[in-house]
C-alpha cells in the first residue's frame, strides 16, 4: 500500500501543471506516493502534459479523464480510487515546498493519526508577497485528541484543505460526497470528515503553496458575487450539518464546525452587504436568506448578530445596502457600539 494518495484536480491549467507535478515527483519518495490526476473536462493541453509524466512514472502517476463536473467531482473520484493510507488534495495551479514534503512523507510512513496538519503559505504572486500560515500554538509531532483540544488555538480558526491530510478510511467512513458543479466545496471537505476524527498530529513543516490572485479563482471578489448561488448552496449545507449534529457529536466537534459555519456566514453576508453593487437585488436576496436562517436555527442566527454590519442592517431591514459602500463602512465604524 502507498502511504499517501495525492489528488490533483485539473481544469485548463496547462501553464501550471508541470510546476505542480515536479514539486511532488521526488526520487526520495516515489515508492511511497500515488498521484491521481483528474482532468475535469479540460479543453487545453493539460491532459497531454500529464500523459508524459504518466509514461515516465507509470507506478506513481495516474490520469483520469472525465466530463466536467467541478472541483468537488474530482475529489469524489479521487477518494473512490485512492489506494494510499492517507489522502491529500493539491490543486494543479498550486505546488509544494519539496524539501519539507519529503520530510512529511517520510514521517507519514510511521503515522497512525486520523488527521495530520501542517503549515502552508499563500502566494499572492500579483502582489509580490507571501503570507505564511503557521500553527504557532501547536507542538511539532505531538498527538492531540480532538475532543480534549482547545480549538481556539487553531490558527485561522480551522484546518483548511491546504494543510489537512486525512486517513483515506476516515474520508470514506464519513460518507463525504462533495457537491458537483459547485464552487466553495472545500468547506464541506473541512467539516464532514472532522465528525469522525478522534486524533490529529501536527508537523511543523511548511508544505503547501497556495497560488492566489488568478482572475478566474472563486475567491476573487467579483466571482464571489457571480457565484453567490453556489456560496449559498454550500452555506445552507453547513448550517444544516450544524443543526443535524448539534446533539449527536461532542461539544468540541460541534463548536469546531459551528466556527467554520460562522466564518462562511460572515463572507456570505459580506457578499451582499459590501461586495454586491446592485443594491436593490442584494437587499432582496439577502433578506430572503436572512429569513431562511432565522426560521432554520435561532442559535446560529443569533451568533451572526456579533457581526456589526449584519446586526445593524437587520435593525434597519437592510436599508444600508442602498448606501454607497465607502459611506456605509465609515458609518458602521461610528455607530457599531450603539446597537
């Protein structure tokens, strides 16, 4: 059995795929990893480039070509096909720090934790800077029991896809199946397996290099607005997962998935209250979602009152949405303590 399956979703990334694969196809660990590349209906030369790697590394590189189904569909395929003890996702426009990745795989050969987390780096290439995400409150190589762990110590509030390596058996046991043809499914990936996690270990290794800044990325502000229906679909999934599991899992696990849900809710309201320029349409849509949240679960609804611009907009029936963005931000800063 391979120790690690690396799933590489591929969609029209011929400019980046070689950088991605070269960073993980390292002679020191070739026998320990399998790389499943899933070409998700790519229309460029990505698959042809991968075939050259497959020919050179027949025991390591696998290429699956399929019709377009979105990022989530490639991960679903990868989990089904994986033979490695552990499973990790590496997007084809991203790459890894090869030196630390070798250390990571060698450590993983002796590992048995349900989840392994590490550090990663956001590469804001068009801004000529990097942002390092280190787990400064965790101890290197220490095994933690999740239900006994202080989740407030997690940097950025939760473990992201970029720094999470799950046991493949945990992913399958959790029944994880990501939405297809939908953006933001990484949030499903971040919470569903955690319901089954008992232990995790932290490696103080700075591995993942997350390329941020491409105009077609879903995290682009304009794309947040354009893809808001997808954001809402995943948002409702997270809310329903919280409600369904509130009395079924440990308090620590519940608070963890609630924290992820809250963070995504912050972004969801920001899409409408700050980013969306069509204020009349924004008001109509966010009021409908706000009613859904109120009717669905008062606990989570009340949590979002801690978000200043949400609380104030609710008190005015979202009338602030019709005020220019710069003015509203200044106004909110002035009066946020009044309400």
